[in-house]
């Protein structure tokens, strides 16, 4: 898998309230509709600008706050192929893998909005074609690789009947 | 705050600990890495073998918690898995607390969907007005040594009862309620040693805001916090729940407190004293980091918008005009919190430019507050008392701020947009600061209203220092 697309850069501490605002709580059973508001309180025009395959690039502690799995789900539904950040909040990180959204920990300081990125998920390499950057990202634990490769937690359990840790 | 750093060697049997002494010098110690932290004890008991921090394990789950914002997705995930039965219906608990009563037809339909599922599966259920999940689950379901998985980030509140209690998403909880198990990475632990007697007008909430301000909103990401020391030992269960509740605001997985006589007393009061067992960390348990906090000179604390770690002492916050005060949430809406607020506002009138909203944490708390006369006093003060539930903390209903409003709240997070409007500002504080502020209309010092009486924690701390001297 080598997704390609443009980067959308955000700052530190992007909370789940910024990703999936509480005022759209009533849309939690209508996720395609909720996805029209993804990242709305961080950038109100993001949902209309993002293209299929693009990347969200954050700073540190991306996804802090609530356990709402709706947050990574609507990022994925908006067509985003992966989220890159210097660090992730724990529950968001785990939820992202569970919904099949790659979350990659790397030094995102030099990446800017509009940069063309190419990611090799197997080799663990991120290429920034605009800035001629080659970044590496930390490997996931085996159990998370298994879940991600199966397309998320539900698909993983459907396939194996249980968690496959090794 | 003092920091002692621990360095793990590849050989798990020995570790070096570099400790900073009180004089500031560092001392290197080599210790046998044999003892278990609270997390390691609880997870080892579930896995029926000795587990250490860093291991990834498959573990049985004792209790599952879901609320109306996360349950519908979890139920749909369970249906996709084709699982028709729950592994443990008597300890799988659904709460309608986030939008309770429902303000919209979509949410009413979600509630109906949850009620139907509960009826089909025999799961436990707390309907609208029953209270906030984290309050009710600890009142009636969680026991020391349990593993609790909740589809809500503040599930970590259960750490106060020494349960390994952590928040996850809907899919994880769906699998846990279907299969009765989950996977976990056994966390490294930070030991937070709290000493000293709380000064007048300073509470557990100020301590945890101060701690998060120092360590940062991601300072403990993936770690387990263990709160200990004489101040924590002397805390009531209500205050302990406030501490554990906010562990996630430092990024932590759990915020554990050893199970002791206070835990036993709480369980007895809630009618399940037989579920008590003492759990304390082993003497030679290894902590990745040890942090000491002396609360004896701590001021009331305020978290400024828009992050919890943007904390300042009250002296640097006074004078900020406040349009809405909110006393509620899983952090600070227990009877003890309501009492602190009551002691300050009784017989007074709220400031005419400040709205005041109160949501008791549970039906039990609401009833007890009525019996104690608090609710009547709040109404006479000019506050609106809403049904037990999450209320305005979720940004759905019950007190959405206007653009540019400043809101002072007892809740646990102040992210932009949290209360439904990204153009309003949320400040966090204790119930006492909220009470003083509701009177003055701007962030105010509760100590002005607290001249003689001290909080129960201060009293109990005193008692314990005497006991200590005797020893």
C-alpha cells in the first residue's frame, strides 16, 4: 500500500471535539452526514477542500479527548488515507486502527499544507515530494498491524474469531 | 514537584533508578525489578500469570460500560460480528446520560435502539435521569481488582476503587461485551506521591488541575498513574473519584488508587461490602517516574481555555468576567461537591449577569441533595437544577454558551467547542471557586467565604498527622 495525496497541516492538541464536534452528536447514527463536518472546528472549510487520498498532518497529542470512534471514522469517510502526527492520544490511536485508518508517528515539523506526500506503509517511509524529505515512522505493535491489515477490528474478529496477538 | 527518573535495562530483572533527593542531588540505585505495580497486579490476576509493563496480553473483562453517544455504534459492530449474546449481561451496563432527556428525534431514536437491545440481551440499564455513567457504575457495579472497559474516555474514574478501568472506542467495547475479553498493553506506571494538608478552600480538583498543568496534557500518555501518599490516603472516596476521573486529561490509561479502608467503607455504604479486598502495590514495585506533590501551599487552580494543562493559580485569574457557571459532571457533582457549593451560596443571590447551572451526578446524589436542602438553596440562589446526567458538558443541550461567553465549570475538559459553541471559552475550577464566582460574576476566591470551617479532607489530614506522630 503506497497512498499518495496532499498534506493538510494542523497544530498540536487537535481534540476529538475539533474533529467531531459535540453539536453534531445527533448525527452519530448517520456517519456520512457527520463526515461533512469533519475537522470543522479546526478548519471550517476542510471537509469541502479535502480530496480522496489526502493526509491529515498534526503536531503532538493528536486526537486527545473523548473515546468517540466517530472521530477517526469520519476522517476515513472523508477520504483521508492516513493521519501523521508527532504523537497521538491513546484512545484515538487505538480507535483509528480499529476502523482501519493508518496513524503514523513521525516528525511532522517540516511538512506543510499542500505538500505532496507518498507513504510506503510496509517499508515505513514517508516521502515529501515538494520538500524532498524522507521520513520514517515508528512501527506498530504486531496486534495492531494484524487489525489494520484485516481492515479494522470487526473484520479482524470476523476473520480469526478472536484477537490475533502474534 | 520532584521527579525521579527510572531507566529500564534490557534485562528485566534489574533496573537502575536515578532519584533526585530533596537537596537536589541525584542518587543512583540498582534494584531488583520484582515487585508489581497496581496495574501489573490486577492484569496478572486476570491473565493467571505474572505480567510486566510493556507486554501485550489478552485479558478477560469484568465490566463493560456504554453510553448513548457510543452504544449505538457498538451495538451495530456487535451485530456485524454476528454475536447475538453478551458474554456477561449482568455486568454490561448501558447508560442514557449524554443527551438525557433527549433534545432531538435522532437521539430519541438512538435511545429507543439502545432500550430494545437491552431488552433483547438482558444487559443492565440506567435510563435518563439515572445519572452519569461514571458515577453510577462506581456506585453499583465496580469492585477493587476488576477490569472495566468503557466506551467513554472518563471510564478511568473507576481507578479510585482500584479497578483497572479504562476508556476505549465502540468497536473495542463491542468485542469485549461479545467475547468477554480484550487486548491490552500492560502500562508502565507513574507514582504520584501527594503529601501535606489541603489549605482552606483547596481540594482534590485543584491538586489534579495543578498536576496536569505541570505534567502536560500528554505528559502521561499510555501510562498508568498511581496516586498515593498521606493526602490521598486521607481523601474521601468522592475526592478520589475526582482525581482518577482526570487521569485521561494527562493522557493516562488509568488513574489507580490502592484499595483500603476508605474503599471498604464506600463499598459497605453502597451495599456490597463483601466485594472489598485490599489491593496495594508491592513494596519493590518499579515506577517509570515518581512525582512528589506537597499540597500544603497549593492555591485554588484555574485551567484557562482551551486546554486542561493551561493551568494558573487563582491569584492570576481573578477578575475574568463569567457569564455562566456550571456545577456538574463526573468530575465534581457528587454530594460532597454540592455541599461545598451550598456552604458558600446558601442564603445569597447569584450575580445578575451570571447564569448558574447544576446537574447532580446521579439520582442518588440528587435525592440526597434534596434531603439535605441543597437543591432548594440552589433554586433560591438563582441556579437552574437540571436532571442528573452529563448536561452541558457534551455540547448537546442544557447550557450551550453564546459567542464570546466565558463559562466557569467544574468539568474535566475545556477544549474549544466542548460545550457546543467553538466561540465560547471554558475555564475549569473546583466547586468552591465556581460558587464564589457565581456570587461575584467574575472568577473569585472562595476563601473569602470560608472563614472558619475547613473541608473534610483538611480535617482528616490533621487527624492522620497526629496518628502518624503517635506511631
